[in-house]
DNA sequence: CGTCTTTGACCTGCGC
DNA sequence: GCGCAGGTCAAAGACG
C-alpha cells in the first residue's frame, strides 16, 4: 500500500513533520505542523489571521509566517495543492508588507513625526479598510478552500478505509488459503481420501489425509517374528521432522491450491483397473505437486532409513516406503493440523451383529472401555492388505445398544473387495467432503463445543459433523430406515438404502426420486446462508450424535426445491459428494438392487445431475469412470 | 502350527 | 507436574 493511501490525518501530520528539513522544524514547530497538512491549512490560517491581524499586526510576525509557509510549502508540494499554496503566498506576501507600512507609520506619530493630515488619515483609513476587505475576502476564500480540502480529506479517508478493508480482506483470504493449503497438503499427496478403495498410485506417493498410509508395522509385527527395531518406538524426532515437512511443503507452495473432486480408478490388478471412487484432491497447479515431491520423498526416505523396518515385497515402492514409518507417528506428526489429521467417517447402523459387515476384513487389535459408555469400544485394523492403514472402531451406542457405531479412519492402500466398494465410496465421499471443509462458517456445534472443521450449523442445525472428538467426524446415520432395523447391513444392503447422506454441509442428501419427507429418516432443507447450509432435522431419533448428548428439536421445514438446488449447486464439494453418493447408488444397479428395480431412476438421476453440471461416474466398478 | 482374540500394560495428548 | 482418557502394543490364550 502506498503511503498516501494509508495516511490518516494523524499519520499525515506525523509523516509530514518528519518529512521536513531540520531548518524548517527548528523554528516553527507549531506552524509547521499545520502547514504540513494541506487539509489543515485553511483552518489554521484562518485562526491565525483572525487572531493575529487585529491584535498584533506586527509585520515581522507576518513576514515570518509567510517565509515559514514558503519553506514548508516547498517541502510539501506533493501534499499541498499548488494552487492554494500559490494564492496564499501571494496574499501572505502582500498583506504583511501593507501591514508593515501601516504599523511603521504609527510610531512616527508618537515620536513626533509630522501629524497626519485629515486627507492622509482618511487615505490610510481607506487603505486599512481595503486591506480588511481584502483579508476578509481572502479568509472566505480560504474557508472555501478549507471546505474543499475537508471534502477531499473525507474522500481520501473513505478511500483509505475502503482500501484498508480490501487489504484486510486480502490478508484474511491469504491466511485462509494458507490454512486450506495446510489442510490440503496431505491430501495433495493422497488422493485416496477417506476410506475409499484408493490404491496407492505409483506416480505419486500418497499418504492418507487422516494418516499417511502407513503400512502398519505393528500389524506386520504381529504376523512376523522379525523385530522391527527401534523404529517402532515413538520418537518425537520423527514428529518434528514430519511437522517440518508439512511446513516445508506449504512454504514451497506459491501456486494456487485447487480442490476438486477427482474420480480415479482403482485396480484389482497391477495395472490399475479400479473402481470409481470419488475423491477430493488438492493439488498444486505446478505439475510436481501432483506427483512425488522430491523434497518430501527425500525426507521420507531419510527418515525411513532411521526406522529400519522391513519392506513388504508385494507392495509398491511408495507403500514400502510407508512401511518404514511407525504408524502412530505418521498419524500424529504429519498431520499437525487437527482439521487434517484423523478425519473420520462414522456410520451408525441398527444391527445385532457384533460388527458391521462392510466387505473388508478386519483384525481386532484392542478393546477399551470408553468413558461414558458401558459398552466397550473395539479397535480393528484392516487386514485385506498387509499394510493397510485403515482402522475402525466399533462401539454400541450408550443410549440405544441396538445401534452400532462404526467409525472408519484412514485410507485403504489396496483394492477393495467387490462388496466393500459401495461403503467405501460413500464414506470416502463423506470424508472427502469433511476434509474439504470449504463452507465452514461456524466454530461451534450446538452443545458440542468448538469444532475444528465444523460446518454451518444454526440453532436447530444438525451436527452431523461430530465435534465431540478432537477429530472432525462425519456421521452417516442409517439407523432410522425402517427397513434397516434390524438388518444386517452389508455393502449390498447399504447400496439399497434410501440414502440418507448427511453431508459435511449439513445438508441431507438423498436421491431425488426417493427424497420423501415422510418416508425418509431425514428431510433436509438446504438453506444457502453465507455460502453454507443448514440442516433441519425432522426426526430426533436420527440426530443422535456419537456421544448421544445432543438433543435436537424436531422441525419440519418444507422448503422449496429451489432452495435445495441453489444450495447444492453453490457448493462444489457438496455436488461432488452428491455425485459420488449417487454414483454409489447407481453402481448397485448391477446387483439388482434399488436402482435395478427402478431402471428409470438412474437416468432420472443422471439427468438431474446433468442439470447441475454434474456427471455420474461409470457405475461399473471395473470400468473407467469419468471425472466428475 | 498358524491365526485370531483377549487383555493388561504402556504411550501420548490434554486439561487442571 | 499430575491424573485422566483414548489409543496402541504385545504377550498369552483360544481356536481351527
């Protein structure tokens, strides 16, 4: 910002004073200050003339003032309008001289000079009268100038304020971008957001946004007697290194972070034939950020040498690299930002089964009694692939023990089994949306305290983004579907569900054709408020947070489709998640599920989405999908 | 015998 | 610094 823009009146005074040369400042501080600021000139001069002229019309003073003003004006020609200065100089030079002549005459009377004749006296009187008249005119003109200057000052002040606001806004935006970048940097290296069936891509060593795709050494340890050495121990050093790593990546990023949904393919074979999973990928516009970052790789490689764990022959290079990382450290150090690390997707289902059959294989590695819940919490690790970092926690709801709460965390580093794709893609989309967090406008969730990555939630908002934990959690509540209670929820059944997809924006998502406020567990009304959405629940039972501590009133808000449409189209993250969820639904077409029984539904959905600029990825899991 | 589960101990972060 | 709670480890036992 230039100096002129940032100058308030006070600053002008200060800077102008310091701008002055020493000579000018030494003898005329008071005047100098007023002279230095062009906007103050008229007022000060008016006062000075008003006071000094009648009372003490000493020519020397006036001459001094004039000379001072000359010197000061020459020092502030940038800020003093030349026209005013020039006029003032002319008048000022003229006046003192006249006054001096007049005053110099007075002593002659006292000193016994020749007495004034009446003619001369009247002449002097008329001169004085003229002088007074001229001075008054000058004063009026100066006052006009003063007014104009003040107007200018007002305008400049307004301009300054506007620019200042711009500056503040720009700074705030820059900070937000940096924050977003911070949270997106891990994603940029890990397109496999959430628990989707993303497979590590060779082109870009990837790490989960929740944890950096560790090949769980601990898991390997349990299977192999080979000691993994000191690398397994929790080491603060690694945390610091990785913390620096994040910063490093951030610092080196000058370009613009782009967050966009990316639909990639995962493969069951080595070539990479993958099922469609919608993922949010933040990447730099610079190509190197889409791939491996040399610096990052170097960091990882050097650290990996320290850990000294073994490399799984069957896994890819990036995975083997990850193998060398103690899983705990990767979770807690790479992702220093709480909005980035440990994003979770919680699925609430009503089932009697001990765990939800989501198509994956899990190995229980721990059980703990959590406070406030008599039901123990079980910890599972994905065992589909040896190094898969995905973990899940299974716990029954304290209030309703028929409800099973399954919380997923991490990214599968392997192709998912056929039956796990639907769940994975859904939770992946939810996690991706959660991590995108673009519409965060509220820091608090009702009754849940501060949220790192919460979303717009009004007084009656539904905290589907759970903030009870220090990790951002998105909850997919599937408990209120009558058909789902009780039911054994497997992947196929999940696909058949009339989707109740509470998004990170708090907008309940359901396929349009089944979005029925009566039948559906939720009826979400999207309200585009300041770029975010508010969700108004209709069924309190469906609103149990994971902690079960939030009681929310049931409200029916039958808003217009227009509002929902506007809300949907306003948020690219939501649209992406919407497309993903629907894609997941459509993918079940091949299984003869909901969509299969309603062949027109798919086309209707596609048409509806196309109307919003969305495309539906290929439904078949083994075929390539199109980017959303 | 290999794999999985159980469970007490340990580690870490956080609040006071 | 201490205690608490969540999360993880890893030895021991169970099971096929």
